[in-house]
């Protein structure tokens, strides 16, 4: 499978509640909360596009947009399985 | 379709507290439906009352927000009248197994083609943190300031004993597993039960000193293990996750259909002139 390349993190600041779930569980420490307790991608160059932030977010507030497949296209949680570090 | 096409965006941001696991269950369910390529118009979601039950307001499917504990009764009615529709029934642990416990076991016993999703946060979130039949002993709740003494149900064993033909468990930490299991459960013909351990940081977490949402997710990671894993073999006190039962068994609507056909045929043989068969046919379509 071709490695996914990050285009951007699409963050909905109106929906994000700053719960810190995506920040804490990002395997590459890409995300942080800002002074308003909203998530921001501070190290996007480290992102491996595993999509775990997007899948775990209770508020549907973060989306990982990749080069090969933007949000309406073929990316699925199966892509996430292939690249993820989620353990047993 | 994009995930956003399956929700009613006008109701967002949703009402759940920051870090509430119910939102992650919504997220996983939307992915499952999307990956199965289901048409929104082919899905009906019924729900009862509770923080969990609010989920039916956020999905852009046909939805019925009904009475506490009665979501499965409404779903049974919908399914029997329109068996071609997919029925999804998310329920809180109180909704499904306290007030709704009787509906739950009987829906399982009938093996009616409905997907029941137990959003188990081990507490009554909506009404202020009373303990539920899934809290288990030694837990703090607003109704148990000196800790609970009640044993909890094991949802998996209860569902199997009651007759569900697909039974699985996962957690909001293991979201990829959730998506995978939900896809299988939705495709399964018969009564499927998916228990998803969820977190209520506001009541359960705070009262039981389990910390915030992140810590509660770490706890789910630490205290559960995949069926058949080394971790589970080495430590049987861990809560097993995975698919426990997935069998073919006669489905209620199909059996009902067969009985209807037989009844009509026999009536027709007995009373051919009254043309009762056609009438019965019409009633059946409208039922
Ligand atoms: C017939 C009836 N009895 C009691 C209530 C009060 N009530 C509302 S929600 C709820 C329990 C909610 O707990 P649960 O189903 O576990 O869902 P959660 O809020 O934790 O997601 C109760 C007892 C009610 N609405 N209707
Ligand atoms: S998981 Fe979602 S709501 Fe929580 S901080 Fe991240 S983007 Fe915001
Ligand atoms: S896609 Fe994965 S690596 Fe990238 S920010 Fe999200 S969790 Fe981190
Ligand atoms: S009270 Fe608990 S279950 Fe209800 S929304 Fe808040 S965290 Fe979720």
C-alpha cells in the first residue's frame, strides 16, 4: 500500500471540546491544545496519517486529509489499521 | 460518502461532555455504516432515554427517540412491518439492562434481525450518576456513597444465554476494533449485541477517581485483552474483547413470514370461496 501523505489536519474549532484524547494518544505527538483548549497540529511533518485522532474524537472535530484520498474518497478505517500502532 | 453526510450537522457541537465515550461510539458507528456503503434511507435507529440515547438525534437516518428502556420494543415493531430496513439500537447500560432488561432478553431470545449496541459507561449519566446493573460491586455512585454491593451482569454471557446469534465486546479506546465489529454486527442476520465499554468522566470517572477521559481510556487499554491473546491467557482477570458468538440461527421475521404463508395456504384450502388469502395478504403488507 502506498504511504499516505498528509495534506492537512482539518480542525473544527467550534466542535472541539479540548478533551485531549487525540493529543494524548497520537503516536507521534503531532497535536497540542492551544490557550483556548482547542486542538492544533503543531508538528504536522511528523504525522503518519494513522487517523487514530480522527477516529477517536468524540466530537467529530478533527479530520486527517491526505494527498491520495481526501475526505470523500477511499480512505477508511482499514487504511488506519494498516498504518496504526493500536495494540491489543 | 463523507462521515459528515451521515449526521445532522445543525445539532453540532453535540451535547455530550468533553471526552464522553458516547461520541466515539457515534464516530465508530458512522465509519461502519460508511464503509458498508449503506444508504441512509435504509437505516432506522431507535433509542430510549439517557445521554447515550441522544445519539439518535445526531444521525441522519430514520430515527425514533422513544421511551426509557423501550427502544428494542419500538425497533421490533419497525422491523416486523418493514423487514427490509436495517435496525440499529444504541442503548445505555441502564436503558438496556435495568428498565429495559426484559425487552433485551426477549429480543435476543427471538433472534430478531436488530443490531443492539450497549454503550456501557457503568452508570446513569443523564440523571446524575446513580449506579446501574453494570456498575458492579465496590463502585461509588450518587446512590451508593459507601460503594455498591450489587453484582453486575456480564453482557456477553447474558446475551449468549438469552439467544443472541452475534455477541461481541470492545471499548472506546479500541476504536478500530469497534468499527470492525460493528460492521460485522450490522451485516449479521439475527439479533446482534455489541457491548462497547464507554467512559463517563463527569460522573463515573469523578466519583470513582478514575480521572479524566484520557485516563479512563488508558484504564480500558490496561484492563481488557483480545480473545485468544497471550495477555488474556496470562491474566484471566482481564476483560475479554472480540467476537464471542457468530452463528446462523432462524431469524424472527423470516419465521414469521413462513408462518403467515402457511396460515394463508391452509385457510385458502379450507375456505377457497371466501378469498381470505388475498385479504390476509393485504393485512400482512400493512402490518
Ligand atoms: C420511565 C423512566 N424512568 C426513569 C427515567 C429517568 N432516567 C432518564 S435517563 C436514565 C438512566 C440513564 O442511564 P443509561 O441508560 O445508562 O444512559 P447514560 O445516560 O449513562 O448514557 C433514567 C433512570 C425516565 N426518563 N423514564
Ligand atoms: S479528540 Fe476531538 S474534541 Fe478532543 S481535543 Fe481532539 S479534536 Fe478536540
Ligand atoms: S493521524 Fe495519527 S499521527 Fe497524525 S496526528 Fe492523527 S494520531 Fe497523530
Ligand atoms: S454525564 Fe457522562 S454519559 Fe452523560 S454526556 Fe456527560 S460524560 Fe457522557
